[in-house]
C-alpha cells in the first residue's frame, strides 16, 4: 500500500456512484464505516443519466408518434406527426435533471457521512490504493468496484459502421423498451 495522509484513508472506498455503489456506500456508512465514493462522471450512474430515464422519454415519444399515425383507424383525422428533435432532446435533459434532483445522491451521501469524490476515473495502484485522474491518491482497507457494465463492440460491426458515413441527425427510429420503469 502506498502512503497517503490520514484524511485520504478510508475503511471503504466505493468506485462508481450508480445505484449499486450508492446503496453500498450508504449502507456501509450506516454500519459505522468511514466511506468515500469515487465517481468519474455524474452521480446516479447509467440509469439516471443515460439509461432508464432518457430511454423512457424517447420510448414515450415513439409511442405518441405511433398513436398519432394510427389515429385515422379510429376515425380521427390528424396530420402526420413531425418529431422536433431539439424539443425531444430538451425534454430528455429536463427529465434527467428532474430525476437527478429528486434522487439527490450527493445530498444523501452528505447526510450519511459518505465523502463523494468527483475527481475523475479511479485506477488501482495496488489492492488498497487508487489514483484518480486529478492525481489524488486515496487508500482504503476495502474497495467495492461498482462501475456498471459496458457493451462490447464487435469487430465486424465496427468495420461496417466505419464504412458508412456518420450523421448527428435524429434517428429514423426510437427505442421502445420493455423495462417497467416509467418516469414519464
Ligand atoms: C439504455 C439503457 C436503458 C436501461 N433501462 C433500464 C430500466 O428501465 N430499468 C432498469 O432496471 N434498468 C435499466 N437499465 C440498466 C441500469 O441502467 C443498470 O442496471 C444500472 O445502472 C446498473 O447500476 P450500477 O450501479 O451497477 O452501474 P452504473 O449505473 O453503470 O454506474 C456505474 C458508475 O461508475 C462510474 N465509473 C465507471 N468506471 C469508473 C472509474 N474507473 N472510476 C470512477 N467511476 C467510475 C460511472 O461513471 C457510473 O456512474 C438500462 C440501461 C441502459 C444502458
């Protein structure tokens, strides 16, 4: 273990402030541990920032488009819907912000005595030492790795994507997920 000053030594450091890391850190603090959470991006993790919450807004957008397109089958005369992508993105961001402020992970960490460290990605120096993007080093008796999962890019798909031009224009389709969560 590399030496750091006592203020940066914890009983437990949790890497990642998604739902898993947040629960683990708060529970450990409730049990009396001195705990820090290291988050490279935004508290709330994938679910709030880029997963469940934004996809629910997009899924609702898709459902409304479909309903409007089918309205004539029920005797409702209505012109074809046009998705105004900027407004949709604004709605996605507003909903994410609303859920973030309701969940208030930073406030819950503070109330539980968990130190939240937002200084970039954590990397292991050894089993008890982390170095952060900021250059800071912290040590702990135990670490919990709660960094979520990532999809693997398959080489053949990458090659196919490279052969096509990329565009930032709105997608021609919107996801319709079967997940139960529904903030919209
Ligand atoms: C598009 C999409 C839609 C989804 N919809 C749903 C849904 O409707 N319902 C549902 O139950 N689940 C849904 N999920 C799954 C859900 O988001 C995950 O199950 C959940 O977020 C996992 O939580 P976690 O805490 O394990 O990881 P994450 O939420 O991924 O959190 C990991 C955190 O670790 C941080 N991190 C990573 N590496 C480091 C590092 N080296 N140093 C510091 N920090 C680091 C990341 O920035 C991130 O904040 C969805 C996922 C996706 C992608």
